[in-house]
């Protein structure tokens, strides 16, 4: 029995979605016209429809994000939009607000957004029981927890493998809403975790000044994909709906090649969830596009995972400084540098500085400004001019192999196409069928003209001419037959891959909690009704509705600042040093102070309005 693996890529727009598919994505996720968790990247129904048709040519899927919390006056508009998405052929909706399950939804597959905080086995099982076909796991989920969750549910499990990390459990972050009235749960996060903070203790002592104490490195599960497969993950998600097309091409291509290698080694046990052969025309490199350096987060064990010096992209480490004078720099590097490259380094104050390369002579470069960099300083390249130029060109193609069979009809000839997915189509054309004077040449002409599939998604696998007496057929007629046959076979594939699902059947399966507070993110009547039907009462609506932040946890994080700074109270540490960290700790930003509360038993940290 085969296990299908899905590479799921981000799409800021239809163009990027098609690029992701060309570079090997088995599915893409894209922002709906509104109510998506990235409010800045909504897309029209027409563009989504166009992307769906292209994706379905390869059996790839399109998921639309409708994963924000909704107010009562938005529900009717959301329902109409969802029907439009369904009619456009979207394969699934990514959902956060449970109020949607109380509405008249089309028979479309539902995926529980990571913003529904999916790490508790009881929560995951409940979501499956109420109708979700897929659960998108919390980024903090470990391999061991993945195995446990796989045993608790029959739903598909999707996990992130690459991209930016939220420092807070998704769906449980209210910092942006508190500071700027921009709710992350409504698609308008202001990325407060990327800001610089002071860390002070109860005595007012400054422990760290103006550092990005909550800014995490980017996530990469490259070393753990086979372990994730063994744990039961079948969808591997790349983060990045705000990233540019170069990022999408590079990262998708990298993971396509990685998964293909694993699939090939499985000897038939694993397969891609879509079809077609992807050919990559460059060498993907995760470090050569946007990244803050990498962490595998909590997949295996707790580790250092933050980037306190900067929240910006570092790119790829290329070497160290040998000498620096004026705007001249000599590097110890094996990388080939190019005029136009952007390089960066951490200065003596541990702050990120950058410059552009104007001229290159071996390992000696001229910068666009005067530099004062000490020898041995590490240099990164965060803008790779040559690589970016490559990614702007034709970097991949995806083709479906077809077998062609030519046969005779009463009034002309027929061309049948069949592919490895089992689809067949037959197209006929009327034409004169005078027996060729030179059958071999006529056969060669037929083969040559029908094989010209370069402008289509198809490539020829083999061609058979099942005609006893080879006729002479004009090249123009053969070209028309080929074009019509390709169009008909494309439509055959699109029609087959149109999503089909059963309507939701409401039930009253009890939720595992009986009294829900603001963390349940209930801000509309239908969401409250949903939980009441499942025997859970709402004691307090979400903060987007109440604005009552007093004493509330604005963030709940698996990331712990004490641990990150080497001051974990559960470890044996130097008591004199640790004394400054043993009492209350506070983050301060622009005069606003937040208390850090540590739950050492659960190994969690909360950030609370002070």
C-alpha cells in the first residue's frame, strides 16, 4: 500500500502559486479575497479559479485560507465567499473560527489551521470528530508528540518544515492587538515579537538592552523529514505567503528534490500526491534566499533558537574578514562573489550592519561605503545577486508523460492520449487519406508533428501508429489534431481532479473543556453556539471583542527566555549569576512593561500585561 506525501507551498498570488507547482508543489495555499491570516495578500476569485485550473492539470491542490476570527457582521459575507471559492474548484478551506461550522457551508474539505493550537491529542481528536479532514499541527510539536497524535486520529496530519516562526503558540498571541490594535488572529499582525526589548529584573537592573529577545530563527526540518514521515506526517508545509517568488521557487525546488529522493529510496512504499515530472534548472540552496539562520525548534530537543542581535535576514555565511581598510575588504571565503551582492556582519556592538559590493577581484572586494571591520569577523551574504538573477529566469518545468496512439477512422484519423494516472482521451479529425507514395516518410512526418508538445504540459512517452496503409496527411492537419488532443486531455485531467467531499454532519460530541475563557477566541454568536452544542460554555469572549487585557497572557510560548539565556532554573547554574534571573523579569519596549511568568513544570513562558 502506498503512502502519499504532499509538499505544500505558499502562494502570495496566482503567479507564485503556478511557480510553486512548476517547481514541484503537490499543493499550494493562497489567501482568499478576505478573512485570511495574511490580510495583505488576499486574491480575487478569478485569480484563484485560474490557479485551480492550472494546479488540477497535475493533480495538485489549492487550499484557500479563511483562517481569521470573524465578527457577527462578517459571517454572511464569509459564507458567500466560501461558496464562491467552492465553485472555483478550491480543494479545501483552512479555518480557525469554529463559527463557520455552524453555517451553510458547501461540501468542501476543512483543514484546522495551526491557529487553532493543535498540539493536545484531545483537541486534535475532537477536530476530526466534528468534521475536519486535516489537522495542521502547532509548530512546537515534537516528533514524539507527532507519533502520539498519529495514534489518536485518522485525520491527515500536516506539519511545517520551513520558514518563519512565531514565538508564541499560534492563535494564542494577543501582543499585536494590545500594542497596535492589529490582531494576528484577524490577519493584521504587526510582528511585535520582532521588536527590540530591554530585559530588567524586579530590582530594576538592566540585564539586556535593546535586543530582539523574542525574535526566533527560521525553522528548518531538513534533517528530520524521514523521521516525520515515520511519525505519521503526510503533508509538509513551507511557510511564506509574504515572501517573494525567488523564495518560493528556491525552497519548493529544494524540498521537491529532497522528498523525491526519499520516495525513490522507499521502493514503492511512498509516492507524491500529485503527478508529473519536475525538472529543476538550478541548484536550490535554502541559505541563499531569505533566512534568519535556522533552528529545528522543538522537533527533537530544546535548543538555542533565537536571533537576539537582529530580526533581519542574514542569508548565507560566506567566510570571515582577513583585513579591512577604507572601503576595501579582503575575505577568507570559498564563495564566488559578484558586484551587486549585499553583505552583512555584526559590529562591535553586536548590531547588524550591511553594505553593497561594488567590485570584486578574487577574494578582495570594494564596498559602497567605508568599513571598519575587525579581522575574523563573520560575513554573511543576504542578497545574492547572481542567484537572484538566476531565479528570475526559467528555473523549472513540469511535464506529464503521455502515450500516443494514432488510428484510422472512417473519415480521417484519431489520436488517443493516455497517461500514468490512467486518464485517456481520443480526438478525431476529418481529412483525406490518400495512401502515401513513401510510407516511411509519411510515418516520419506523423511522428514528428504529433510529438511537438513543447508548449503544453505534456511530453511524449511513446507513439504508435495503428494504421495498415500509412496515409499522407498534411502537417497543418496533424498540428491541429495535436493541439486539439492536448486541450481535450488537459480538460479530462481538470474535470477529474475537481474536489468532491461530503457535506458536514453536525454532531454534539463533547469538547474536553467545559468552561472556555478568552483563549478560546470566541468573538461571534455562531462560534459560541458551536461550543455550546459540544457542551462547553463561554465564560469570556476573545480579546478582539472585549479589549480587556488586564492580567491576561498576551503570549504563551514554548520558547523560554531564561533557558535561551542559559539561566534555566531547572538546571544547575552559577548561583551568583543566576540571582539576577531568579525573581520576576520584565520586558520593556517604548515605556511599556510586560511581566514574564514561567511555568517550569510545563516548560512554558507567558508574557503578561504588567
